[in-house]
């Protein structure tokens, strides 16, 4: 199947590479000509503009926008809406606000253009591991794009199958779901990222407690000089708190237990805030997720070892390198 990709950054470029490996075709566009050239070398077709990309796609067209949420995605979707035709599909695979998806879909629907929102998780490891995808849109468009999603998804892998799932949608086991109508995919991904904030904060605080177990504030008989790298490693193996985030934590601690390369300035990319807003709107208490978000705000005023560990995890799964900025 053929796909157009706009935005060839850390995830967009690797999505194209994974598709090409499985025999799909790709037309690619990015403002950085070097990013385009690298994918042309891998087998993609270059586009010099959005107009050129649309012209080189076979009908019915499918164009995936993989750009930062906000103005640049808004402008790109609007431009594509003016270039594409009825029965074409625009996909937003970034981290857009789900309310924007609902609005865009309604606008494009009048032109007969499908809009699909894909909450995409996998970060810089997606090329090899695959991408977990939460998809919103009408069934006609989502089903037609299934060959794309099936290639990008991790597949069954070595994860044990969940008992009692017989007769349910098999796509979930393979790492992707059709969550519902437009906006549902990014809504589910938004909550996923909110949970991620809470999980990361729990690990960070726990390891901060372990690190200070030999503090002078603790009675001498109860002080422990603990090896955090070894603790992270043993927890990866058979512990109920094992996870990919813990794998990334163990990797960071194996490299440098003091985390000197990390600033402790922890950014938030929007989804955590939107998750809390959704909780307020629906009257659902979200004390852990709220606390994790506020702790990130606090990290920009006063960093701690826990904040450095959060930075290490963000770099591990998403390639985010926090800036070393002076505190106010």
C-alpha cells in the first residue's frame, strides 16, 4: 500500500522505514532536504512540496502528518484539505488535542475527505519494536488503512496471550485498536501519556528514596549504601513492577548511577495537562496523575535526583534531551 508522509523526524522517518521494509510504497516530504534524501536512499519517493506529494499519490490517497501538535499541524492539515479529493484520507499521527480532531474531521467531512487520528506510542524504538497505535475515525477509512497499521504494529511477539479474549477484536493483541470515531484515538493516547507521567514519577521517587538511604538524617544502624543499578536490574526480572520504563531506567543507571548528563529540568508536552482537564470535566479524581504533572512544573525551579531520572527515562523512550537551564 502507498502512503504519503509529511514530517520525517524521529518517528516519522522510522515509520516510513518500517513500511518500506514490508514492501509498502511511500512519498515523503520534509523541510529538511537531508531527511528526505535519506529516505529516498531507502526506497521512498521524494516530494518537493505538499502539492507535489499529493500529485504523486495514487487515489484514493492517504497522507500521514507527523508534526508537532499545534499550529504547524493545523496549517498542514488545512493545506492538505485544499489539495485532496473526496475519498482521500488525512492521518494525524502526532500528539494533537482530541478536540482539534473532532473539529478538523467535521470540516473535511463536507468535502468527502476522511480524517483519521492515530495516537502513536513507540518513540525512537518503534522501527524495531513496532508502534502501539490508538486509532480514531470512521470504519471505512480505518479498515482501508489496515495494511499500514498492521505493518507498523508490534504484532503478537513474545507477550503471553491474555486468557478470556477469545472472540474479541484481534487487532488489540497485535498492538493497535480502532478506539472509536474521530478524536477517540488521541483521547486514549492522551490518557496513556497521563498514566506515563504517574508511572515515571513513581519510579523516580522510589529510586530517590533508595539513593538517600545512607543520608545523615537516618540513624547509623539503618543506613544503607545501595547499588541503584543492580536494584533496577533485579526488579526487571520477575518483579511485579517490571516494565519498559524500568528497562530504560536500568539502562540509564548502568551508564552512570549519578546521572550527571541529565539536567533534571523535566518538560511536559501537553498530554498530561489535557488528561487532568479531561478528569476535571468528567469529575474523575486523578490525584496521582495531577501530582506527577505538578512535579514536572516544580522541576523547572528546583531539580532533584528524581527529576534527573525522569529526564533519563524521557531520553530513553523518546530521545528528548532536557536543556540544562539555570534555575530562577
